[in-house]
């Protein structure tokens, strides 16, 4: 069983109520995170599971991990520049 585009879109859009209940900055940040999940839709298709949220959460974790890795590299570059 693979997931369809409609199922993925429905799952992501299903979190709208949660986003709407957040305060200003948190709401926009959450919506930005959810939009980022569409980048991983092809990978989410491959996830055969009755729990679509698992694929969604893995996409969110991957997005966050990418940001952490990028920030760590930036910090290292800044440290190298400061040591010159």
C-alpha cells in the first residue's frame, strides 16, 4: 500500500485546526513547517502504513535535522573565521 497525493494533502491540511489554535509567531512557524512537508511527498508515498502521521512526522524531523546540520556548519565556519 502506498499513499496517494490526496491522502498526504488531507493529512497535512488536517493539522489546520491545530495551527489555528496557536499564537501568532508559533502559528506561522507551524504552517511553514507543514508546507515544508510537501517537499517530502514522494518519500511519503513509499511509506506503507495505516498511520499517515508517521510519514508526516518523519518529514518534519528531517526538515529540522537539515536545519540543525546547516546551522552547525555555519557555526563551524564562523569559528574558523574568528580563529584567523
